[in-house]
């Protein structure tokens, strides 16, 4: 036994997976699925029965929850697909910086300063206009597979 202390530098997270497996045949419309390593909301599912010895196949059409791009995939219905853990959190908007980042207030009273303004022109205009008018705004942040993005906005108003 040596008397040296050995320190390991860990770069891993707590081990919580970004996705979980689910049988392709059980994934429904309005659910979530990973297509081409992108988290998608399922907008269309069709199942085809194949020949004598083949598998029934599921055809998924999904829209990327961050970019809005349409993606498709065909998977045997008995096989597993990756389903992303998608969470939606509401934060109060405190400030918008010149470089396009927002400052948000979390439930615990801390600030979250690592989110950029959304790329969607309509939502971006609503956030900037509402903020410049001094409204109390709450933004919904969608997060999945290590990505986060503002996807909606509410005006909580003054009581």
C-alpha cells in the first residue's frame, strides 16, 4: 500500500441519462422521440404490416423542439427508440443584455444568466417589446438532451 493520495478528476454528471428507451410501437402522436440525435415532438405515426417473416414498421414524423425542422424515421415496432427527457420550467424575466442573453429569476431566488434570446422572430419581438414596456414577463424554458431554449412567454401583470 502506498501513502500517496490519488485524486481523480471527474468530468461526468450524476449519471442521469438524457434519454430513455421505449418500444417504437408504444410511441404516440404528441409524444417525444429522438430522430437523428435531435429531440423531436411526434406529429405523425403510421404503422405498416410487412410480409410473412418481416417486422411491422413504425414511420415517425417529428418536429425538432428547438429548431422546428421536420425529421423522419422508420423503426421496426418491436425495437426500442430513444425518448428524450423533456422538461419545461417557468422563470421570471429580470433583464435582457446587449449581447442577446437574458437574466432570469429561478424558483429558489437565484439568477440564471446562461440563456440566449430565442431565434423565433415573433417570440423575440414579443419578449423585447414587453420588456421595454416594463411588463412582468414569465418565460417558459424547454430543456432536453443538454439544450435549453425559451419557447413561450406569459405576462403575469401587476396586481
